[in-house]
């Protein structure tokens, strides 16, 4: 088994398992703040994924797609924080979230770009070996 396959199946399991888990938790223990917070972040995560489609479907320059994606993800994050009641002021949420968001976003973006370059290199090598 390849690590990539294991990771993919883990992510799929989380994607299916978390909504089922939240439904079961609600049925067994009733609606509460913990379930609400997890549900809000689960929906935010799904929206991050949908927004990430920009990278594979938009016919725009990469820097523009990255800017749109970053601002969209920041908006989703601030919205989730607001819905969860982390603050009643969006400006305070933005100031509170921005440093952590910037570090996490940069880390994920850099990792994704490195993986994309490695994959492109493998594809190029495979194409050169076919000739």
C-alpha cells in the first residue's frame, strides 16, 4: 500500500465519518455547543474544499487564484469564528485570527506547491523515459 492511498482513504473516511458522527452524537446526547462548533468547522472545511476548486478549474493566473482563495478562506474562517461566538465583533475576530491564519495558510500553500512540483517532475521524467 502506498502512503498516498492510505492518506486518501483516511481523508475520505473523515469526510464521511464526521457528519455521521455528529448526527449520532446529536441523537445520543442531544444538541449542544460542542456539536455546534464541530458542525460549523465541518461546514467551513467543506467550503474551503469547494473554494479550492479554483486551482483546478479557473482560467486565471495563479497569483490571482491564490489571492481570491486566500481571501475567501479568511472570510470563511472569520465567519465560522463569528458563528461560534468567539467574538461579537468581526474586526476583533480578524485581528485575532489573521496571524494564525497566515501561518497555517502559508504552510499548507507551500506544502501543496512542493508536492505539485514533485509530481510534475515525476510526470516529466516518465514522459522523457517513454521517448
